[in-house]
């Protein structure tokens, strides 16, 4: 295998940083794009492992930093779901320029929601895997802020979450999204992975994603695990299921 550092530009002119995993054999059977969550980046252990494991299966992989984190340009305070969808469009275009085969996406947490929103617009996607993805991101403010804090967010134009500033643009974006309606438009096969003890995104949202999907799908509820899949054994099970699903659909 070899790993190639790449940079590319989104529609807003931001520079995004990524790593392409190339199969050692040279010829790729397909490609997978990996999308990290809100407080993660392309270099998380899970994404690095997935990138290398897929490359061993002769599948090209792109893991990249969304515009607000890691080695990409931009500021965390400007994060929005719609902005990340644009980043994923740019990542997809890069992969399309490198390979003529099928392309699939794996997205974790916020990255999973972004992947679903993108998949609703991309009928040619080969497959999708979501890990602990919210179908109701608009409920984020009520989960992490008191009503008074949420009101203050709108009044002053920003708030703070885990020490990071979030601008009003995120709140406006959340109010404009209809993820369940988008999910109904997804046509590719989808694997839904979710812990039944997820303290951030209730497992009920995984069941709702499954109910909204009208095509080939599989719901895998991971017992006794949290949002980050902290139990190593559960994490290995989730990774194994994701690898098999993606390999099956892009090869």
C-alpha cells in the first residue's frame, strides 16, 4: 500500500486536506470516502485503520478533514451541515477524477448525517455506511444547551460548545434541514451502525433512519456501547461489518 497526501478545493474556495490510500497491487476495485464526526478529524484511529484495511482489499480510500479542522482551512466556529455537504461533493469529485469504479461513503456521527444528505443528491453512489449518525441534528441545541442558552445563541450570534465557539450560521442551518425527507431519497444500499447506549444520539434515531430508507438496508444495533463505540470488542465488530458491506458493494 501507499498513502498519498492530497489537497483540493471546495466550492467556497477553502482548501481541504486528505490522505488517499492506494492498494499495493495498483488497480483499485472501487473507492470509499471516509467522513469524520464533529469533534474528530481524518487521522482518528478508526479512519486510519479503515483506510489501510480497505486498501488491503484493493479498494482506494480517501479520508479527509472537513473545512474547519485538522490540516484544512477554515474555522471551527463556521461549521454547518450544508457546508460539510459541499466539502463532501469536492471529495467525491476528487475520487471520481482518480478512479472509474464504484464509490461508497462511510460517515461517523455528524459525518454520517452529512453522508446521508449527500447520498440523497447522488443517485450513482454504490453504498453508504452510517455510524452513530443523527437523523435529527436540529435537536442538537436542546441536547447541549438550556432553553435560555439557546435563546442567547440567537440573540448574541454565537454560543460555546465544549470550549469551541459556534456561530449563528449553524443554528440557522440546523433549522433549514429536513434529514428524514432526504433519507427517503437515498437509493443506494445502506448499513446503519448504532450503539444502544449512545448518550449523544439516541438509538431511536437509528431505527428512524432504517424506517425512512426505501431501498436495500441493514440495521445493526451494537449492544451496550456508547456514541464513540468505546468498547474495543464492539468497535472491532462495527469495523468488520463496515468493511464487509463496503467491499461487497464497491467490488
